[in-house]
């Protein structure tokens, strides 16, 4: 199929998928706040967002965006502002809980469709993911592959499936830990840490270049 080093690709992709980032933070945040079903919805949304990058890389759209400084900057700022927005919303929710009467009340419920969309946008609006696919996938594509686009799609889907399975596992684990946490205060500070992480990642993305 024009792929070489498939098992090395799967191993490297798995290691990259387990590296903490905004996607994992979103899954943990939603599982902690609303339960494992919400975390799974976020994980599935992230998988769809990843597929957008895969398809774009396969047809060359990502390369065009990266070649245009204006387009890259626009996508980068939209993604950064969205992450910062999610972080502020998460932090506001935790302070609202802290001001409520004890015991702490659960965060306001969010629909699974809304959380799914958050997962899609968190990943799709991150131009660094586009850079990753354009830099990482070609290393496993044979120069004489009959269809480079199909090879990109195949490798991308493998990476996406592995990543989605990992995020689903994270959602289940985070939901279980939140449900069995001995202290609601601990859960509250965990959510605050995740909110701060979103803001920090958003600021870092806004200040980053295309390297």
C-alpha cells in the first residue's frame, strides 16, 4: 500500500497520543465535571476533528495553509482564543461551585452534543496538529506509493483510531476517579488546574510560530 515501518508508526503514534495536551485536558475536564459519558463524547469529537486534519493533509489543504502566513495566523488565533475561552469557562464554573453552599454542587450539566462539538473545535482549530501530520506522516510513505493521498488517509485513520481509544480510556478513568474522589475540594482544584492548563496552552499557541 506504499507504507513502510507500519509497526514503528503505530508505536510512535501511540506514544504521541498519550502525551498530555489540550485534547486530553478537555476529556479529563468533561469526565470530571459531567461523568465518563461526557468524556467519551469529547473523545469522539476530538477524533472527528483529527480526521479533518487528516483529510486536509491528504488533499494538500494543510500545506497551503502553512504556506500562507496570514491563513496560519488566522487559524492559530481562532484556536488559541477558543482554548482560552474554554479555560475561563472551566475556571468560572469552579469558582461558582466554591461559592455555593456545602457540600459542593455538581457543575451545570452540558449536552453531549455540545461537548462533542467542543472536542471537534479544540482539535480542528489547532494548526499545530496540521503541522504534525505534514511532518510525521510522510516519514512512513514510500516514495513510489501508487496513491499518496490514500496512504495519508490510511496512516491518519490508524493514528486517529488509536488516539480515540486512548482518549476513551482516559475518559473512563477520569470519570471513575472523580466519582470515587474522597474530597470534593480535590475535584474542584483538579478542575481549576485543567482550566488554567487550557488558558496556558491557548496563550502558548497564540505566541507560537510555524516551527
